[in-house]
C-alpha cells in the first residue's frame, strides 16, 4: 500500500485559563453544609477541579468557567444556592463573524486534534449569512469507498496548483513544449499571511514548521522574510514568498528552492512572472487579487492572460468584499469567477485559491464546492494559539494571551492539531457526499444545497416571493 | 410492482389469525393522565421571586398565593424554598393575588430568571423546554398565564417562521371527541396488516447504549398507552422489551447490532435505517466511554471500543438491492410492515419513490437537524437539508408520480411540539416521528453532553449504573404519556379550529399555512 497522508498529533493543553460558556454562581452564605453536597456528585467532577485550579492560580483575575451546563447541581442543591450564568468573557470573544462558538471549537480542536462530536441535535439558527446559507449534500447510496467512515483513508484530499492544459500536443511521444509545472499539496489548504496587525514576530518560525509537518505551503510576505529564521533551506518547498509591487526580486537560491511564489496584481504582473520563471521555470506563480468592487472582473480578466496560472482571491477577514458597504460574500464572489471561467472554457487554465473568512472546517468544504480549488487560512491558526481576536496587538498593545511568549512545541502542536482536525472533518463531509477526491469537489454544486434555491423551490412555490431580498 | 415473493394473500390464508400474538403476554398500559411532578428539588422557573431582609415572616404571601409558590410550613418560623416553577409571573398582577404588591413590607421582588440565558438554544428555546416540562407534568397544554412562547422556536426559518391561517370561526363546529387523530400505516393493500396508530406520531429510534434501559422502557410504555410505536434504534433488541413487542419497531441499521431473525419476527414494523438526519452519510456513532459491558454484550462487541457503524449497507448500492433487502425482511416476517428511514439529500424525492417501488410501506425522512446521541458537529450543522424542504419536495413528487396514496410519509428531524407536527402534516407528511421531545419530558435540557464520559448527567442518555437510576420507568412513562396527551389536545384543537374531523384531512393543506418571510399572495396561499 502506498503511504497515506497522515498528520501526527498529540494533545496540547492550553497555557491560559479556559474560557467556557457557562459558569456557576455560588451563594455560599446560606449553605447548610449538608452531607449530600451536590458538588461532590458533579458528573464532570468540575467542583473538585475548580478547587485544585484555584490552588494553582497565578493570576487573580482568572475565573473558573468550565461548567458543562447540565443544571444538575443547580436543581439538586438542598438550599438552592447555585445558579448558572453566561460567562461574559466568553460572550466577548471574537466578533460578529468570528463568534465565540467558532473560537471555542477552534480551541478545542487545537488542543485535541479531534473532530468535535456532541450529543443532541443541531442547536443553531435555521440558516444564516455567508457560509451558513448553504448545506453540503449527502448520498444515500453512492459511496466513495463502500466502507463509510472505515474507508476514509481512501479519500484523497490532495490538490494540484498550477495550469492543467485541456489538450496535449505530442511531439515524438512526448508532450510538445513540456508540461506546465504543478505544485501538489496533500490537503486543499494554504497558510496565508496573517493580517497586518496580527503579525507577531515569533510566529513565522512556528508557521514554517507547521507547513513542513503538514505538507501544506505557507505564504510569507517578503518584508517579513527575515523573521522566519535561519536554516530555511529545508523549509523552502513548503514556503511561498509574497512579492508586492515594491518588493525586489528575491535571490536565485530562494526561488530555486521554492515551488510557489505569490505576486500582487499590480500592472507589472506579466513582467514579474517572466522574471521569476526565468530564474526557476519550474516555479508556479500565483497572482493575489484583492476582492474589492472590481475584484471579480479583474480575476476573470487575469484568468484570460496566458501568463497567469494561479489566482488567489482574497476577501477581508470576515469573507466580505473589500471596502463595500453592502459587500458580497467570498463564496458568492468565487462562484461568479468560477462560473465565468467554466463558461468561457478556461477553468482548468488557472487554479483558484480563495481566502478570507474561512473560519471552520466546513467553510473549506463549502468554499471548494463553490468553485475554489483550495482555500487559504490565517486567523484560525492564530486562534489555535488562544488568541481571542481582541485586536489589542493591532493597536500596538501587548497581547493579553501572551502569544509573544509561546514556545515552538506548543505553537507547532496547536496549529498542527487544528489542521489535522480540519482535514478529518473535510474527509467526514466528503465521505457523506460520496466524493472520493477533493479535486472533484471543486465547483460540484450538485453536492451542495443553497438556501435561496431550496427556499424558492419549496416555500417560494407555496407562499409567493420572499421579502427583503 | 411484481413481487418476487409468494403473494402475501396466499400466505396469510395459510396462517392462523393469532400469528401476531407473541409468546409473552403484551403489556397493557392505560392512557391515564395524572400529575408527574418534576424530579428535581429545585425546579427551573421562568420568573423567580426574591425575598429581601425586610420580610417580617408574616405569612401573608403564602396565604394569598393560589399557586402555592411560598411555603411556610406549620410549626416553622422561616419560609422553605419557594416553588418557583408554579409562579405564573407578571400575569399575576391582574389576578389580585400578586404577592409583590400585596406584601406589607415590600420585601418581595419578581425578576425574570437570569438562568434563562443559559438554558436552551435557538431551536429549543427556554420557554419551549419549560412548556414541555409543564406538559409532561400535567398532561395538558400549559395554561396561557404562564406566558410560555412554546409554539415556535427561535431558529429564524422553517417551522419557526410558518404559521397557521386559522379561520375566524371554524367552518363546522366540532367537539374534540368527534376528531380522529389516528393514522393508517399500511397503504399498499398488499395483504399485510392494516396497522393504525391513535396519534399521527411514533417514537424515534434510540438504541440501548445511547439511552438507558429505563428510557427505552418508558418510551415503550407510553407507546402502548397511545397505541403507537417506539423504536429500538440500532443497538439490539433487549428481552425486557418483549412485553412491548406489538408496539415496538426494530431497526435494521448498518451496524446490524443484535439483529437476528428472531428479533425481526417479534415486531409488527421493521425499520431500515439507511441514514440519520443528525449525521447523514456517516453511520451511527457510539463513543468508547458509552460502550459499557452491558452495551457491549447486547451489541456483541468489545467494551470500551467506539462503535462507528458503517455507511451505507454494504449490500445496497441500488434500488434493486434495496428491494432485495426489503424482500429479505418481508420473507422473515410475513406480517410486518417495512419502513425505510432515509436522510434528506437533494435527491430525496427520488429516494422516496425508489423506496416505494422497492416495497416499503413507510418512507421516513429524517431531516438534517435531527436529534442524536453523538454526532460530529460539522455533520449536524451542514449535511443534508432541513426537513421542512424535504417534506414539500417528497410529497409533491410522490403525488406527481401517482403513488402518494400508496405509501405513508413520515417526517422527523427537529419536530418539537404539536404545532411542528401539525405543520409537517400540512406541508405533506402523513405523520411524524418524535424523539427529543420525549427526552425533554424526561428532564433533558439539551446540554448536549450525551456523547461521552459517563453519558447524560440527567440520567436519560446513559447506561451508567448510578446515573440511570435517577428516575423510574413508572415516572418516565407517565411523563411521556402526559406529553403525548398534551400534544394530542393541541393537535385536536388545531383540527377543531379548521373544522376537520380527521387529521388526514390536514395532510398537504399548505393553503392553510403562511410563511412570515413571504408575500403569501400566491393563488393557493389566498
């Protein structure tokens, strides 16, 4: 059997006090000190843990919030002294897009590397904005492997980045003019640069190891290149340098070691590509297209240029069109680009990478269903290090989560765990869809269910037109 | 469709009528409604009364409160813990018994319980949980003065945005006794028994292992009282359920745990579980912690090893295979009806028609937001469509294919109360399967901790010896009977307001519904 892609993981507990959703309020003054104290009966043993937690406290502001919310103690206390409360710290995590739930589940995955599993049915809203306005499909009968969850190792998540010619011409048995270079990575994910304000100096040495260990590629801004550390040679195949308009051409050694490089979509893209290919003809060049109001048109226009082989479509951190009041969402923008390229028969001439707003493993699957070949992520890896997206660092203040002080093992472990958990979840939904390789997931809207379509096909027929849209 | 089997009629003629009577005398459970008070010392209430130090212990509040919230026991100086859960809240102001106003020392204060913020979720709102508890306690819909908003959840779509368009007065005046809520399950006219259940719902499959023995027996007992069914789930069919065989559906799921010819012969309905709404396309999950020695014995597996059922049936890759599967069951038990439980993919309509042609009596759609003992979060949220869409699609397609009246369409996956049940029927289902509602009646508050460790801290979805002893079968079955009764009262009331004599008249009457997010101006909506 060939080697299967497998990410080695181990549990990495958090450095910081855990921030749970629910805490216990305990009015001790009326306690009867009865012998059948409900605290001893806590199924999850939280009270005993709390005691030992308090003993080991180093900061006085840390509160224990790990109640599982079963209400058993509240309802059984002889004197009714206990109550549960929502943790205000939890509710302040993240923002409206990166919700407390997203941050909490990211932390759990970064700690355990496991797929989050829980009991009871789905608890959330019927549908929502962005990625929540679609579902992935399943197949009752068509299976990728005939083995369901046990056959998951046969599901391929590998993708190729680069141009895939629709037609080959042969010259004496060999493809005429050779084949365009391709970069293959074992899962459809690339680590993008962190948003400017979040680029703490100690993160790049961690990220480069994560990229190498998981086999994916990390994009590093040429301006930050020095921060990635020395001994970069062995990491070059898993690194891609980003060159903005003003960046000088990197040295030959760097470019020959790398497989992928990214450039900005300024007017000089064509010249840049030529220069880069001159040094290393085997390198794949991606053009980063910021998805502002003209993003879709620019992307489609670039795709028509023979020198463009990869487009990296980037929305803002929340997946929105950049600088727009009523922004379109990344999944819809990528879908437009994808559809337009399919219609003009150009789809395989370019690889589409899509980033911005990819916050959960499901977003990776959904973004690919909407037409991307692979996704790029950044903030989830930062959240894996217990970041709460408080943005203090953006304002130049010190990081309350002390991310500047992490050690390499912790950082690498947490990020690797998260990527492993995402990989497993991708396989989970692909298994359910009956799709055996992620290359075939791309743009496969037949395996996706869109809120608008379903509403129109069902309620729309019965109840007329939908309001407010 | 031509059957490969000997025609049913011929077989039936050759067998004695008593064939359905099993060896074990079947349990009889009377449909008696009696109070089943909550089992916890401190009940969670929507409104709570706080007593300040200004209280002079005069006892006036205890005297005036008709609900008995304040407890001052004779011979005691101080108040005992108040019965907060019977307090009707601000609605009391107009009754002349409002203790907050009447307290001579102004020592009482009423506040909305701050714990409501951590109870429940978008789909099961705190009000819905409390109302379900109240129904399970009393056997009747909660009195309006409690102010529970329990007819809908807060998910912002589907059932939660659909309302009935009740006429100002019923077109025909009917008394509740005139209204028939029964549901015929066999429409194939194939000589198999005409099974009729008294209410248009039955209990969802919950395996031994995912839930306790006590929970299963409580559900079964309530099913007998309402002449409906419960379902074993995929974890085997325990001997203790023998007295309930006539009201039990046994599941043949992909794991085939504990499935034998004898277990299939015991029942009147066999259910093929192709998929489950909470984890469509993945197969059952029972995590290691919950595979206790007794569960492992029942499932013939190893203690402490996670059980992930395969997906799908390895023997079924086409409708023809599906038919072969059905024929196999029909052959083993010649008097059973067969149900196919499927999930809701985009081609759910084709799946339903396929099930009909394969010979199913019941096609059971389990929508994407269905309940579970353990499922990956990514599956629960994202895979397959919500049941509301699926009912409309399937009902419509079966109608167009001309087979709608030859198969029973059952819906499940997020149906929480009588209103959801009625809406599902109005959208096109014949009946529904309920699951979480029953568990809430038993004291579940959806803390979602059923999947691992010792299991459910509230003793429902666990096989932990200590935890599952938190309530008895007697109490549990009474709670579910009460809940069923309350639902039936509400369903009858809905039918009465529409002037319908039978629940079957409601099926597919989308013209009686409106959707709050739509213009509701289509021809049929008018």
